[in-house]
C-alpha cells in the first residue's frame, strides 16, 4: 500500500487523500500510480458510487515532483502520467475534488480531471510549466475540456496564478466556499452522487466521454443506443415504480444487480 495516498471507504464513497504534505503533495511516480490504481480499480466495483479526492496540508497539489523528474530522466512515467491525467475522461464513477490551497501545474491538471470541483476561498491555481521550461502536454486535454481551448492556452502562455473565483468563472471550479465548509460541502456532494443508480450514471458517463470526440451524427447514434440500454435496465423500472408509489427507490445496480 502506498504511503503517499490514503484510501478510505465509507459506504459508497471512496475517498482518496493526497498524503505528501511535506512535499506540497507533489506528484511523484508512487503517488501517480496509487491514484491511477485506485480510480481504475474502482470501476468494476458496484459498491463504489463516487470518488472524492482531497489532500492533507495547506497545499492541494504543487504539480509534478521536479526533483524526481530530473533524476529519473525524460522518459520516466510518460505512460503513467497520461493515465493519470485522463482519469476524468474514462471514469464511470463521478470524481469530486475538494481543493484547499494551491493547485499548480499538474495539480491544476488533476483538478481539471474531476467532474465536480469545490474550492475554498484562498485556494489558487496556475498552469505554470513554462516557468520551468516545460509545456503542459499531458494536462492540456483536460484543461481544454474544462475551460475551452483559448482560455487554457492563455493560462498556459501567461503562466499566471489565479484565484478560486476566477477559476469558477473559467469553469475549472464549480463551487467556492469558506475553508471551514470545504470538507462538509465536498463530502455532501460526493455522497449525493454516490447514491444515484450506478448503472444509469455509467451509461451517462459513457455518453459524455464518447460524445466529446464524436461528430454530431455519431454522438446521436451512441445516445440512442445507450438510451435503449438505460430503458432496459432494472434501475429505470425501479425509478418509475418508486416515483409512482411515492417512496425512496432502491436501485438494483447499487445492490450489485442489473
């Protein structure tokens, strides 16, 4: 088990806590691998409904571990980094990020991979790779998906630090809250997502991921196929019956049944 990532289960919520506060939660290869393993490993687990990523200490994530990168050489971790910074585009489980403090470079890329982001007042963000002579190749796709190409490029070229409210304006962050409310707000949202019917969320996430790279006609075909599969799924019947009977639904897919 990695010492750089705390993995905890609480009901249907999987909490992943970056745990290198002495290194500003910099993403070394061990932490990258632990995050990829935890997210990918949850995908076929029906008992996991949502993932919450948070961090220990006063910094959410300072980006890549530059000391390790210099020592390891230019090809170390290339595939692993690509896997990490595409978790949001392949996870069928909603990912929530609770951002306390700076999320810089790869830290911003990790935030961009979350599907819902809650940040505390005083947190900050930056795509600062140019400052150390790098281009943020592996995080660019997630940044563009979150904020659009022109904004992502402006932030990359300027290499400037921006605050939580500006990040919300750009679409990188969804909610900005006082620091004392961050944990409760993020956990509350993640728990709510975890209780939705997992099969239906899986259909929706599959459509979202696929439609992003398809033309309109093909995206429509995928939507129709997934809609038909959704209608055949037991969650739909349970949802309709529960609505008509004015009771709380018991989603079959959350019980391991489809």
